[in-house]
DNA sequence: GTCTATAGCTTGATAGAC
DNA sequence: GTCTATCAAGCTATAGAC
């Protein structure tokens, strides 16, 4: 039984348990029985509250992507049209980064689920585009304002590289800890923030400034 | 039945079919029944040739990672100690990129499987580190020769961002095609090569040159 | 090396009582 | 909204004939 969810409503308990398990083993690696056992509820309840296993999966994603997208959109709208690329990238990745760092296990697990769906063709249109395209489009619009001479393709590809680096990093797979012999820590997101924004900003500048 | 594998040996046919299906739906999203049906072989044969479903999964990865790692190591060893960061990155990602582009469906599917395991904590030590750490370590060693003043952490994190951008890009999820309204094409890897090496090189320079 | 048959278990979903 | 019971289908793995 999940300590954090003992007093939460049934749908919340189900969402929390599903999120934790999906993060570790993916959509098909988890059964409704595993989820309901962890949540301490009956097997029939996920289907009652969410219609189906797929409905539950979508609900797990949507619950936090709504919050995240609001925060990102607000951060972008707080910037002037003359904002530097560093500010734009900070607005896009900052909310996700801070949630992963300070938001507890739930947000960390959510980031792991996002990394999985972002890297599989299976969920591309069904979930990724549906959930994240509006903010992505606004981010790209502002990058083009910042770099008016940039080719359209260069902006999209820069965003794509950002997306890959971001999703893998926030998923905290443990790879960099292992590879670096514990010199780097995937869970120390302040260690990350210091490096991800400059790294990606430099990439955008090189590609979008027009001066090759 | 798979046209390409009609005349191949049974283990090869099984590997090819498993690769294609794992690429789309991941390890748990695919059953031995689906694999053997696509391969046109009996249900018992994967277990005979590979011991278990997990053994088959490992074999799918290893078959091509051995080839890939040899090519990458050779490309790195062909460089002098004074090679530019662009050359180092080209040596690391070039072989994977060219295989994905010219290697046919098998290599494309392999890249999709790699993206999934690279983005899940579940396979980090078991597969990712076991298969890819040696080349990663050699790449990082050479980056540190190129940037002697760089902090250890900056080099590892730069590599991590490279890894995220690379695996998602080569997985060809279709996201950038959809997002860009078919302006960019995830399958046009020459379009990618032109942008990924500069983007990542700029990131490495910003982080590892020591001049913030 | 291949094929048939099957054991033993788990799966998602639901019908019906409360 | 919850709980029990259950269904039909699917799952991995293997034993034994050829």
C-alpha cells in the first residue's frame, strides 16, 4: 500500500499506483491486477472509473500534462519578444525540471512515462501530439521571432534535439550515474539545470543564427 | 510472412520478426505467438534457439550492437588526438546514422528498440551499460583530451544530452513530421546529419571549453 | 531442428449483488 | 461506488514424438 495515497480518493489512488508502475515497466508491462493491488482497491474499479486500461493510461498522462502545459505557457507568455534563447529554453524546460526535482515521486514517475511515450512511434499522434503540440508550437513561434533569419527546418530540428535530451534526462534512468561511476547524479536536477540550458542554447544559436 | 526473411535461417527469421515487433510495441507489448506467426515458424522455436523471450530480446539487441560498436570504435581510432569535437561526434553518431538510413528496415527497427531501452530505467544496467559503455567511455576519453580544462561532470552531461537527442532522432517516431506539418522528415537522415553534428558540437563547446 | 499438444498461469473486462 | 465471481482469451515455457 502506498503511504502517500492512503487517504486519497479511489481514482487518485489508482492513478498514483498506475503512474508508478507504468514508469518502471511501460504500458504493457503492467497489469490492472498489479495496479489495484498496489493501490489497495478492487480489480473492477479502474474499469469503472476510467473505462479501460488505455483510458487509465491516458488519464495518468493528462493529469499532470495539463498542469505542466499551463506553467510552460505562462512562463513563455511572461517573456518579451526580445527574450534571449536562454530565456525561451528556460521557460520551456524549467517547469518540467522543477516539478521533477521538487514534485515528489509522482512527478518523477510521470517524467519516466513521458520519456517512454516520446520515444515510441506507437504513442506519437495518439498522446504526444495531442498533449504537447500546443506548447511546442508556441515555443517554436517564439524561437522564430528571436531568430528571424533561421530556416524553418533548423528550428524544428533544434526543438527535436531539445526534446530528446530533455525527456531522457528527466526520466532519470540511472545511466549517467552508472557510466560516470557516481560522479554525476541524474537525480540532482540543479546539477542538470546549470548545464542543460547552456548546452541547448548553444545548439539553437549555432543552427538558427544563420551564420554557419 | 516477411518477404526479406523468407529464405533466411530460422533463428534469423525469428530475430527479424522480433525486432520489427519490439520496435513498435516494446518488450511486453509483443508475444512469442505474434513473433512466430510473423516469422512463419512454430511457437516452440524461439525458446529452443534463444532459451527464453528475454534471451531473444537480448539477441535482437546484440546482433547489431556488435556491428555498430565495431564501426564506432574504428571511426574513433581513426582520429588523431587533435581531432575537433565535430569529428568526434561524427565518429560516434555517424555509423548509427548511416545504418539507420541505408541499412533497411531492420536497422531502423533496431534504432527504435534502442531508443526504448535507453529511455527506461528497467534496461539501464542490464542492457544499455553492458552493450554500449565501452564505446561511450572511449568517446568521453577523447572529448577530455580535446577539452583538457573541462570539468568531468560537464563532459558526462554533454554526452548524456547527445545520447537523448540521438536515440530519439534515430527512432523516427514521426513526431517532427507531424509537428512540422511535413516540413521536416524524420526518415531523411541526411537532413538530420547536417544539423545534429553542428547542434551537438556547439553544446559540447559551450559546456566543455571552460569559458563560460 | 522441428512440430504438436498442453500445462499452468495471467490477462482485460464485465455481470450482478449490495 | 464498491465487491465478488467469473469468462474467454491470451501468455511463456516445456515434454515428447518425429
